[in-house]
C-alpha cells in the first residue's frame, strides 16, 4: 500500500502530508541511540558513503509515497543530505513537505564516541543563527520550522523575543511548531497552546513521542488537534525497543504478546507498533525512523495492519510510567 493512500492537511498549516513521514535522526550522523544503529550503517561513517546511504532510504521512502521529511540542525548533515537528494530528484517544493528544527547544535564532530552529541540552546541568538543555516541549505524547500524539544525549564515558551521572531517567520510563509520530549510532554503542549501574539495562537504544529510504551501525551495531543494544530508523532518504535532487536529479559512478556498478535495479523512488531499510532484520531503524520530501505518498507506495512479496540485493549498494559520510560531512553547507548 502506498503511503499516499491517505493524505490530510497538517492542522492549520495548509500543508498536505502523507500519513507516514521519514525522520533523519538516524541517517544524518553516524551516532544515534536506536538499538543496532551501528549495524544499520555497517561501519560506513565516511560522509559521502553516509550521504549515498541516506539517499537510498529517501528513494525508498519516495517510492513508497512518503512526502513528509523531518530533519534538524542537530542531525549532523541531515539537512544537507535531504537538500542534495531533493536536488538530484528535481523535487519541486510543492511536491513534498520538509520540516526542520532549531534549538540543538550538533557537537559530536562526526564521532560516535563523543562525550556530547548535541547541546541545547533556545535563545533568540540560537534561533537566528540556526534559521540562517537551515535556509542556506534548504532554501525554498523549508515548509515548517520547529523548536527542538521545547521544555518548561528553558523558558522558550515565555520568551517574547523568540515568540515574536517565530511569528515573523510565520508571516513569511513558513509554518512554525515545536517538538516535545520527556515525562512532561503534556505540560509543554498545553503551555504551547496558550502561546499568543496579538491575541492569535502562535503554533501550528506539535511533534511528540507517542508509542505503545509511552502513551501519556494522548489527551494533550487530542486537545492540540482540536485547537487546529497539526500532530506529528516521533519515536513510534521507542528507539528500537518495540522491534525484534529488543532481546532484554525485562521485555520478554511484552515480546510474547506482541509476537502473538503479529503472527495473527501477519505483520512485524514495527508495523504493528506504527499501526497503533496511525489509529489515533488526533494523529496526522507518523515518522518512520528507518535507517535502511528494508526497515522503511517494513514500516510502510503499518498501513495494512487492521486495528481494533480489542487489539488496543490487549496492548494497553505495555505502557510504562513516563518517568520509567524516559529514564530508560536516557540510558540507551549511542550506537
């Protein structure tokens, strides 16, 4: 089934999007925290080789009908890889939606063993610098610019200078949004819904983590959708913890249940897990984090998985307390 079998408008952005998108967090830099990431890249960390690898996954995504692509300044050369692929494919800006994010600076220097892979900075200066960098690379292909992992602690949602700058960007025809992470995702989403400039809602889109292990933001995401925001879901496979690569003893009981349903439905764990997200009425786009063409095509099978309330009820017990989920995620090794 093509990922373009169903398209929709991304909230009030006016942007038409495919139900599945491709995120390049695992493709734009050699290090990432997905289980088995090193094997996906086969040790091929040379920039040119990684660019060819990223292009191969982008080709598979395009052939599958995916028309939403997600990058960020902190994804190493992710923006550059997308830009060079769009140029090679001669993709017109109106034929796809490209979203990027600002607020983290990539600091790993192309090393998988760097002590810090990215540094957060939600200041106005960081926004202005990274916007210039992103626009220099993506040019007219940039459709949506988002605060990367907005939190209450950085104060970015109360920073009038930053909010005014975002409003100015929106006035130039680029949609604005935010991504959220951590156990307080719901609080941040609701704070963002209150963000106003001249009495008008500022944000047009929110990108959040939701998966079978971490569904706590569902109510807040439904509220965002009701208020007209587009909703994009990231980390649908919990950084690989919801795939067959998770062989930990702690996951054994969950794996038994998942595999029983996969056998009954004729699908893989990744397709089942992404289908759970596609079934949420508030969700517009689900990001695939595929790092190989084979993973991409397996993810696309999620569009074929029949979902039901009974299935949702059977899998609801997999949910972890948010603090536990995010502590486990923080402990995952890069590569």
